């Protein structure tokens, strides 16, 4: 997704309306020029939220339409990154029709339901493996303005919260991957995806060899990667240099690779230490062999 500035520049009408603390603030732009900037009180003091609306500019984009199916797919993916209490109400009116269509998106299964919904054929494991972990990374040379208006560069600790979901699709000759950073899908994946995959391959290779100590068994990366379906979702307050471009298609900061690989490995170790997950490990080993 491109930023608000670019969206505004390419819109005939662009509006942002915010409800908070008993007030409504609205900004409206027409062809990039601000036409409304107002704050008004609202009766419902509990009303809270943000509305963003735009109409694509025919001057720059010609006759353009928004694909509802693509938008619904985006909402389907996005909702799995949210808490169960969050609801997304989607209302639209199909072209040429008077009646509107209303849909509600809510995550009732947790992030583990992502693959069940998006890749239902990846059902080798009855219940997907869901991993989570947290670590700290140091962000260097952050510009901070002092009281004297001097710019100082400091190092600051940043958080990484990671979730990984794993299942397998029988007979597949590929790896099915979904990658997200701060709820934004990275369709070209990146360092978080590479790191998690490396950890998955390393862990299961080791477990297959431990299970077959008396046999000479050679496990290749593809034995694990072919048929693997996984998604990785990383959230961080790291402020600069996460993505390769404005479209955020790829998370390309190499500093994240080793921390995420380590967190994923640790999470796998902890997951399969639990007695209730021993059968799942045996089933994964059988799939790989």
C-alpha cells in the first residue's frame, strides 16, 4: 500500500475523519488542495475510530475501479492479525445497483486460523503449529532533537513480536508463503520470511536425524520445503529502513535476520518440548521422510 500523501495526490477527493474523545476532526482535499479542516463535538462520547475515503483521479488514472474481491481478500488476511474483539465492517454498493452489501470480518480462531482460511488444502496436521516469540533489536543513529534544538544521534532498543503458523500440503512441489510486517503484507517476502524458513528447515532436519540415529538418512531442504505452508507475521517499532520501497512489498533489513531466526528456533524447541505436541512432531517427521 502506498502512503497517504501519494494517495491524496492521485485522488479527485480525499478525506480523513477521526472520532476521539468526544470530537470529530475532518480533513478533506480536492485534487490535492485542502478544502475542509474542521473539529466538531459529537453526541456519542464513546465513538472512536478513523475513516479514510478517496475517489481516484480520472486526470491521472483514467477510468479506474476498485476490485471488491481483491479488497475482501485483503480484509480476510488483515483480520487474522487483529485481536478477537476487533470487528471490521465493510459496506459497499456494487456498480449499477441501489442496494448496499454489508460484511463483517472478525478473527475468532486466532492467527492459527490463517492457513485454514487461506490454504484449506494444507491440512496434513489437524491443528496448525502456531509459534510466537519476542526479542529486542538495537536501532542505531536515531535522530533526537534536544531542548536546545540540537540533533543528537542515539541508539535505542526496539521490540520484535513474531508469530509463525505452519502446516503442510500433501504432494505439493512448492512452498506456500505469506509474509507480514506491521500488518502489511510483503508479497516479495524478505528477511523475516527467510529467517523463519531457515529455522524451520534447521529444526526439522535435526529432529529427523535424531529420530533415525541407526539409519543413514539424507534429508534435503526440499524434503521440508516442498509442501510446507507457512505464514510469518512480525510487528516492530523499528522506525527506519524496513522495506525496499514505498509499496513495502519486501522487508529487506538484514539486521532482522538473525534475531528472527533465533526466536523461531527457540519457539520450535519450546513448542515440541510439550508432551501434547509429541505426536505432531512424529507426524511432521513422517511427512518429511
